[in-house]
């Protein structure tokens, strides 16, 4: 892996997430055989393609990016992960469009909408995410990367924070495990490790920590199944989304290739490209993201302001 400055990796991670999300938005809900060819995949799809979210302008991130920005905003303001503050910011996104481009909220997951509606009605956040006890969508995984980019504590502290950020909307232990594994992998990639060693180290550390957490250990071994090759289909199931991102990261040779491969899987294109794009952005840095996509990203000025508050110049 080429030597990339830490700040470049951090910025690459956040922009990689947002641009992957925005790139995938118009292709969502289409099967793989309906997706345009690799060279045709751009922020603006080829003429005649039946875009999802037709009223949304090209270069707009969706709920994925907005919730990730809510998380980074909360971490920056509180100096730690605070579930109450984060939940308040998610509710502000849901009701007022906080961190959504133009303040327009679209493509809200059913489980997320139910959980935030319950939170608005007074249910404590730790209970909101288990209103659907078996809910295993990727709605918490898509937003968790800022935690890994920002967190300066131990691996255990990062894992526990990754668990906690799930609780407001996706409290099932399976979601917590996927977010923890993703955050550890992102941390090791940001430190300059190659893909395969970073993923292997993330699994090793998580197994060690989960000796004291049998429910989470079970989900890691029987749902995520890290001993099996990383393969995925680009669906909204949190395990498949995680596996898809790891699969793509292992075989892609550039940021552009990673997010385009994610879109080509079809189905949940924005979230797969968001989750894979965040990791690819870390690996290749901000300098590895195509300039045309950085320029096309709407709302970039508020991202710059947040990056400065969170990480300095």
C-alpha cells in the first residue's frame, strides 16, 4: 500500500462514503442485470435509464451520508460518543433535514423511521432500536465510519462505541457486530495496513473481545462467518452488505473501481457503495478519488466545515 498521509486517509474515508452514496442513489432498486455498463456508471446515469429518486439532483448523498455526518457532528461536539446527543441529531435529520443536502430527506429505511418516531414520542433510545428485535438491515452500518476515523481510544472502546451507535435504530447484536468489525478494519486500514492483514486483525481482535460477550460472539461466528471467503450480493441485509464491501475492497485497484463495482451489484446500490467507498477512500486517500466526483458532490462546503471542526486543517 502506498504511503498516504493520515489526514488524506481521514478525508478520503468521509468523502469516499459520501461520494459512494451519491453515486449509488440513482441506481438503487435495480437488479444487477439492469445496471448500466462499468464505463457508463456516473453521478448522472446514461440517457433513458429509469433513475431511482428522479427528483433528486445528481451528486446528492442520501440518508446514509446524512446520518454519518450526524454522527461525526455529535462526536465533535461532545468529545465522546453520547447516545442521547446522537439520537437527538438523528431526529433532527429525520424531522428537519439536518445534514441532508438542501434539507431534503428521502429514502428513509422503514426500521429507522419507526425507531425515530418512537424516540420522538419519548421512548428511550436503547429501546428504540429493538422495536423490531430481528431487524438486521444495514442502516447502522452505513453511518458508522466516522466513529473509526475520529475515535482515539482503545480497540475495546471503539468496539463498544460501535455497538452503542446502533442502539437508537438497529439494536440487534448482529448489527452491532458488523459495525464493530467494520470500524476495526477501518482503523487498521487508516494506520496503513494492507486489506487482508487489516481484516484478519479486525477479526482476531473482535474474537478476543467477544470471549466476554457470548451473544456477540455467536453472531460473529454464525452470522458473519469470518472464516468463509468475503462474498456478497449487495443487498440490504447487514451481513451481506459488510461482506460485499470487504469483497470489493479486496479485489478493487482504485477508489473508482471499488464504488463502481458496488453499484454493479445492483439492489441497495447507494449503501453498498457508501460502505465500500468509505473503506476505499481510506485506502486510496482523498487524492485517489476522481476530481470530477469531488466537484460534483453537492453540499461539499458543509462537509469541509465539519472536517475542520473534527480534525483540524
